[in-house]
C-alpha cells in the first residue's frame, strides 16, 4: 500500500453499505467490519482481523467510524 492512509471508507448509504477504496481503487461495498477485513486481506494484509481494521491508522473513515453502518448513525 503506497500512501499513509490508503484505505478510504465512505459514509454509509441508505442501505448501510459503505464504499471502500484501497490505493485509489474502488474494491467494493462493505456492510460491516468483516467485509472490510476481507478487502484489506485481499490487498495484502492477510493477518488483519476486525480489531486491526477498527484501530488502524491506515484507514480513513468518512461519515462515521468503524461502528457506523447506517446513514442515521
């Protein structure tokens, strides 16, 4: 991963999904931390789990942190 914050998690949409970009590339929509874990593992961080994702400085959370998965949170 090339930058200081290569993972961007966008605000929740109306269905609770959050768009995810890694190194500037759209990789999918996460509906919870497990989805995000799968995306970062595919990007090369195979040992990461939910706690790593929730605390990582590599992730820029927009529109709410790791606990925000619906638009009203």
